[in-house]
C-alpha cells in the first residue's frame, strides 16, 4: 500500500489543490492521500486564516466525490504550532505502517523553504518527498528549468551529496529519503485568489467546488 500526506493551510481548498492531488495520486499509484489542514501554520500570520475546523470541513466536502482522498484532522488534535515533523511521526506510528509506504506531497515553493522548517533534517530522513511544480502563470518555466532550480537548492542549501537517478527520476542521498519532482496540470489558482474574489464580491464558482462555495457562503467566511 502507498499513501500520500498532503499538508497545507488550505485557506480555502480550491480546484487547483484537487487537480494536483489527483495528478500525484495517479502518477505515483497511491492508494490513499490524506489532506491535512494546519491548525496553526508556523510560517503564516493567523489574521487572514479561517478557523481550522472550517478549513477541515471544506476539505472533507470537497473530497467527497474522489475515492482514496481523505480529509485528516491530525493537526487539529495537537496543541501549539502545526509542525510537519510531528504529523509525519504520527503517521509512522500507526499500526499499519509496516505495510504502508508514505510520501509527503508538497509544492515547489514550499519545499524551497524547507531548511527553515522545524527539525527539517529529521523530516528528510523520515519520509520521501514528492515535489510538485507550482503553476503560477503562463510564464512558469518548463520541467527542465524548474528541476534545475530544485537541483540547485538541494545541492547549495541542503546537501552536496544529492544525486539524480535517471531510472527512478528522483534525487537520492546517502542519509535522506528520496526527492521526487513531478510536473502537474497547470492550474493558476491560489487560495489568495479565492479570498480576494470574495472580498470584492466576484464569483468563485470556477475556483472552488460548488459545495465549498456554499459552505463559505453559509458560514460567512472570508468577508
């Protein structure tokens, strides 16, 4: 069995999240993927972030049509900042771990900041990473260019001992788990776009699932 762990603020979840997680699930033949909203994101100001229970429920209803995709509230059950290393350790302690291979799914922009994360070296030793190209605009570099940027970051910031394995299409290291770069469907949508549209009274029907739009409207979020 293979499972993905996809953490983030999800403020709110949008169609871009849904597309890329389906891409990764298919490419890596993952049986399950868990989307985990951070209760207290360590690197973000809480001012514009909806309460974690609302973000969890929006994920839950957004994933309802997709088999194998699940909302997970593990970070809502802990006190203090939502550190990824604690989340990964909680998955690795699960009884079924001995028959489950876990992968941590992350966008390229977030991964390029991972050296600032709590216990990042332990995290890199604990679980393989799937690093998704972040679709920002029509000018976003192609796979070769963005993989070059990832390579430079690995070698200059994390460790000069990373090597790229062409056969398995991943970066390998003698101490750390593998890093798998993956190109996903370009969908230049961000949670900021959704919040900005709501603030200005524009429709979000093309940005989020209908059920999520209804939830946001009913709960009066992001006003």
